[in-house]
C-alpha cells in the first residue's frame, strides 16, 4: 500500500507494551494508529494523532473485538 492509513476511533488498542498504555498489556483507550507501507509507524491516543500522517483516514468501529495482523 502506498501512502499511509490512519485508523481512528479504536475503543481499546492492546499494544502488548506496558510502557505505552494501561496495565501489563499496554491498553490504550480511544486510540488511533497509522500504517505506512504495511507497517504500523504510530499508535496512541486518538487526540494525539499527528494531523499530517493521514493520507487515507479510516474510521474503525470495533464494538466487541478486532485483531489486526
């Protein structure tokens, strides 16, 4: 994929990094992430999303569970 995609409005993002979010799993609530050329290059609180990164914004509603690999 050329360019970048911003996935926003993620209810809970499990980062598996306790230094970035809550608890041992590093959970971020109301999260967003940016994917560039198939690689996650940024993740965090949706309100901290860098404005210039989203060439193709994608709003993602995951009411129960979703897993991106």
